[in-house]
């Protein structure tokens, strides 16, 4: 039994004893008042009984106070709760207003959602669902995707190898170092070569025509290009055709055209077997007869087999040189002095292309199938660079004073816009250096 229960029972017992003693004493007093005057002996015995009851009552009361003090001190020291009256359970009806609050205070369990039971036939029992069959076409589709990916990857790798095979970066360095004053034409030629050689499939051959006055570097550019391609694709797949050398007589033009067609066909077939692209360079085209031009036009425009589409044709001529000279001299003063040489020549090529095309298409339909690039006049500084390069090749000491003296012996057009343009370009440079 706990301390609270013992204290509760003790207080109950003491209360009953107090009530009994109080009631007994009151009954004795009433009895003494109502009874007649007793005798002395009876009075003394009654008095002694009253005194004895009173002493007993005081002793019980004192003991109750001591117990109360003892219990109160211990509770204060240990922090025990104070004595309270016992709670007695009764069967009285609950207040209906308190029921919602009592229900809300009681934690309720989360209701689980009952799953629907799967009903099976009585006789069949539970069975595993049938396995879906996979179509073999799905695996064939995956295989096709893999093959296409490998083919595309190999094509990209092969294209890179194809471009690297022709070493266009080395060709660009050579042309920029060896060709003077023709940055615009060099950039245009390299652009066409890179665009054409970057893929295997072509719908037509690459046909480029370089036009310019005498001595501006057309033949020199053709020799550099032929030497580079000989080192890349081999001697047998590069053709340099000089009209005045291979077919000087106009009476032989028809036969020359046939022979040229057979030669180009043989080279194209060999190039197809070796998976290479041949190069055909035709110099001095202004002297080429119409029968030869017709043969070349048929090779360029005819719908033949694919090997004829994988070829590069380069034409070098001075056709339209009068238009080029006139345009350069008339527009030189309007060119800004801050513009770079590359920018001047690029603008020159863009402006002269439509002029030359309109003039050349009247001469022969072949020129309608070509990409035209114009080479401008050379300035005095470019002529001095030609002298320096030739003297270095021949083993002469490159004296600047001597180079200026030799460059001054060249004929020039009247100065326009602070520039002097050579009438013969660098054509006389070799002859003058050989006289040293």
C-alpha cells in the first residue's frame, strides 16, 4: 500500500473516532442534565469517566496532529504531492458535450486500406500470368541502329583522314610563302579545295579558273599546286597541260581534244581504283582552241559515272585582264589606307567575279560551269619580294640597295592613290637576276 492510501485510511479512522467520542460526550452531558441529582459516589464515577474519555480524545487528537505534521514535513522535503481526498468512481451519466473532446484526445489508429481480394476460379486455383513473347524484329532493329552508328562514325573518321591525306595546311603555308600579292585569290582557292576534299560524294567535279594580267603569278601558282599534289597522290594522277606545247596547231585541235579526253578518262579510272582525286591543270587557256574547250566542257557537264565527278580542274588564263587592270587602277584611290592587303584583295575578287563571268560566258559555255577567281596587279613592294626570293634561290646576297635598283628598272603604271602597279608583274624578274 502506498503512502497516500495509508494516510487516507488513517484520516478516515481518526474522523470516525472523533465523531464517536464527540457523540458519546454529548450524550453523557445530556444524560447528566436530564437525570435527577445523583448521589456523590455516582457523580464522582461519572466525572471520572468523562475525564478519562476527554484525556483519551486529546491523546488521539494529539497523535493525529503529530502524524499530520510528520507527513506534511516529509512531503515538503521529498517533493511529494499534497494529500487529497480520494477519487471515488461513480456510475453517473457523462455529459454529452464532453464526448467529442474525449474522443479527440484519444489517439486513433490509421485505417489501412483493404486491398481487394483476387478471386480465382473454383477449379483452376492461382496461376502465373502468361509470359509475353518478345518479337525478334526488335533485336534486328537494335542491330540496325548499331550498324548505322558504326558506319557514321567510320565515315567521320575517314573524312578526317581524307582531308589529312591531301595536307591542305601544308599547301596553305606554301602558297602564302611563295605567292606574293594575291592573298584574296589564294584564300578563295583554298576555300574551294577544303570544301571539295572534305567529302567523298560529289555531284560535279571541282572546276576553278584563275584570271589575271601577265606576270601576276598564275603559272607560278599552278606549278606550286601541281608539285604539292604530286607528293600527295602521285605523279600519274597530276596533269599539267600547256596548250602551246601540247597542241600548237589549230588544225590538230580536234585530235588533241580526243587524245585529251582519253587521257583524262584513263587517269580518272586509275584514281577511282586508288581512291584518290586527280588534278588537271590547263595553262595558257587563252590560246586553247574551241575543239579542246568543247571536249573539256563535255567532261565537266556530262552525266557520266561517279569517277568523273571526283576530279579537280584548274584553268589559268589572262582572259579578262583588261577589265581587271581597269578596275584596279580606277578603284585604287578609293580603297582605304587602313585596310589590310588581304581585305583589299578579297574585295577585289568579289567585285571582279560578276564582271569576268559576264565577259567569259560570251566566249564559250564552259565558263558558265567554273568558279572564277581574279588575280590583281602587283605593287612595287610585291616586285621587290619577287627579286628577293629569286636572288636567294640563285645564291646572291640579298642586298636591299641592289633589289631597289632592279625593281626600279621595271615599268609601272602612273601612281594611283600612292601605289605603283607593275605593268609586267614579276615576269622580268628571272631574266634580270640571271644578268647579275
